[in-house]
C-alpha cells in the first residue's frame, strides 16, 4: 500500500533567497538521487513541491511544502533512516530551517 509523505519547511529569517532555492532544488532532486539498495534504481514513486501560494493565511510560518510517495513501509523506512542522499540533504538543513512539519498517511486509511 502506498504511503504519502508531506514535509513543510519554515526557514530561519536569516535564510537567503538563494539558500531557499537551493533547498528546493535539492529536495526535488532526491527523486532521482535516492536509489534502492538492491535494485540501484530510483524508488520514490513521485515527488513534488514548492513555495506556498495559498490565500487562506493558515501557513503558520511555513513557506514551502513537498510531497513524496513510497510504494511500501520498507521504502519509506529506508528513505528516512538509511538512504545516503536523503540523510545528506537533511544534514544540509541544520543552519537554515527554523521549523519542520512532517505528516505521512496511507490514502483512504482513516
């Protein structure tokens, strides 16, 4: 069963526009950089995201959001805990991210 993974970023006030663009490019590039350990092929089913454009005003400081989809719990676990490309990306955020929110769900599961 697929798992949808949503990540929201709130950048520190000192983060530059160029840094934000770099984070976005690097986040979106994970779809092609994250390789399955046994097949050595990309395993993230879909990946997308960008800058918030909602007129509702409920962002709470979060300005960018990303959504990815994994085929299985095993793939999500590998991505979060072991994938070198993902772990390197996460480490690169330590000085520019003020807050992050993550929500995962199985579509249609209540």
